[in-house]
């Protein structure tokens, strides 16, 4: 990318529109966000800006008087705002307000809805690859229910009958746990809030789901979790990304090999690594794997959107993703997120 | 309930036939044991393919084991590998697959290899006993 001066942007209005713009612009290269102004200190955009360590203020004039400002985006909807901005803005700063701001706002919101639908579609397509694993894990306890119930029919001893009934109850509990896990995972994510998430907990949850991706399970799993790894993220999105990466790792090993899940923190950065001892990715392909619709799977087996979505989820949650791979040795994905301070 | 057959070395024989159930889940083995003991079979257990191979290579089992009921998804040596070994080393021992996977491709591949039945859990006791009876008949034919 050519080395150009970033466009310095201030956002006025911390409502839904301001928050979406903030999330979008904070990921765009070449944009430097100066801050957000809103008279309501509890506005979602203000809270989000604080998470991102941006300047927040309830005083619009303060923010737009900032020297070197290139663009003022006004999504307050306040009819008095244009006059106020014109009066106080530094020379050379442009204003995006009124119909122009509304158009951008609509486009951002539309894009955000589409992306949400894309995540959901790809997640549901992915669940298809768990079908055999889920059937297996439900059919086993179902067999216990049937077998123990058949035994009860022919049993006369009350103590034995009670023991067998107890076994049936346990088997039913196993089945309901599986169906609960999957309906939770499959539902459309409704939360649009960034909350404190323990990365280790999400990684463990993702591993439980991704395990269903293999039929002949013969994996050794190494877990090396350190610290609490508290980060700010949307929990459902993060889970989706982690399930995706672990599923890929398991599938790359064809069910046999070592899966290593590790977390560590260093210099305010939480790092997750997901490594496999699978087939690896050739050098020439590493560039392509994050592109939409790139897949090495057979037609109908993959959407080609998995890693593309993982990358955009990680980006939206202010993280970074990188990958190293060696053909025949395996692949390692590394995710890094800004660490949250421990809650006091 | 009779505990005959728990000792895989010197299990007391009922004379109706000896079956080994290979499954990593103890409760599944328990259900299979209850189901088959009701029909008078001796039942041995193994928790994975590796253990199954050890059991069949031990003492009189080499000669006395008639039927093996084998799960697919197991640690160490899985069902696919175990069945491949048993087909080669013990072609007269009859095999029944009992699995949670309703997988047609896998089923037809096993049946082509000469497996007697591919049963998907949950399977009713009656059906499992029929399947074992069929396997015992084929075992008799092989003995002739």
C-alpha cells in the first residue's frame, strides 16, 4: 500500500449509525479515527469508542476544532448541527452530513445485515459436516435407552429396575445436552454488543462442537491454556470463527494426528494458536485461503466462505489473523486480540 | 444375572457360542451383554480394537470365538482397522458392525468385505439376537 497521509475522521453522533460507522472505519486502512462526540455518555458509540481507546466527548465543538481533521461525519440528525460545524471546523475539513451521511449510513447498515446473513448461511452449511458425528453421539445413548428399557420389561427385581431406570435418565440427559449445544450454536446471533469474553472458555466450547467433524476419531489433543485471556468481542461471532478453524484443523488431519490449542498473553495482546499435523497448505495457496469462495474441498462439501468469514469476524473484533503452514507437516493459525484489563 | 464369560481366558462355556463385543463405552457393552446372555451366548468384552485383537489372540479364544460385534469409532485401533485385521487373520470368525453412524457407503463397503450385518444403533434386542443367530449359522458352515 502506498504510504499516504491517513484521512483523519471525527464522528458526531454515537447512536446505531455512528457505532456501525465506527466499527467499519476502524478497520479501514488509511483512516485514522479521531473520536466520537455525543451528548449522551451512555450512547453505544461512546462505549464502543472507549473500548477502542478513542477520544470521546459530549462537546461537539471541542472535537471538531481538532487541527488536521480531514472529515467530519455528522450522523446526529440534529438540524442545528451543520451551522455549528461550519462555524467551528478547522479550515480544509470536509463535512459529510445530511443526505450524504444518510446514504453512507444506509450502505453500512445494509452491508452489516448482509454480512450477518452470510455468517449465518455459512455456519448452517458447516453444521452439515457435523451431521454424522451428531447422529453417532445421539444414537449411542438412544441405544442405551432402548436396551435398558427392554431389560426393565423382563426384570422383576425392584432394585435392578431402579438402577436401569437411572441409566435411562442419564442417557436421556446426554442426548438433551447435545441438542442444546447445537441449537445454541445454530441460532442466528442476535447480540450486537461487544462484551468481555474469556478466550479460553470460548476455545473449549468451540472444541466441543468441532469434535463432531470427524467420524473415526483418533486425535490426540494438546491444550495449553494460560491466563484468563479476557478480550472484548461478540461471543457468538468469536465462537463461530473458532469452530471453523478447529473443524478445518481436524478435517486437514483426516481424523488422525495431533490438534494443539494454545493461548497466551504478552504485551496487552491475547494470542490463540490452533495447530494441526495435517496435510498442510502449499505456499502458493496461502495467499488465497482467505478469499471468498476459495475451497479445496469437493463440490458441495464446502462453501469456500469459512476462512473468509473467520478473517472478517476476527477483523470486526479488532483482532489479527495469520497462518503458517508446511506441506505434509501441518498448519498453524494464530489469532491475536487486544487484551482487556482485568475487571476491578 | 449370570456372569459367565466375563473372564476372557477361561469363561465358562454355555455351548451356544462365544461372542465378543468391542465398544469403547462400557454401558453399550453392558446392553449387548444383557441382550445376548438372554439368548444363552457367552459374551466377552473389549474396549477398543487393540484390546479386541489381544483378546482373540489369547488362549482358547483363537479357536472358540465365533462372532465379533464391533463398533467403528473407537480410540487406538478403530473398527475399520480392527475388521481389516480380523478378516485377514481370522476369516472364519463372523463379524457384525454395531455403530451409531447411519452411513450407507460404509455399510456397503463392510458388507462387501463379508461382514454379516451392519447394524445402526439403536437396535432392538430381537434384531441383534437374529443377527448373531445368522452369524452363528455362517460360522457353522465355515466349520464344515
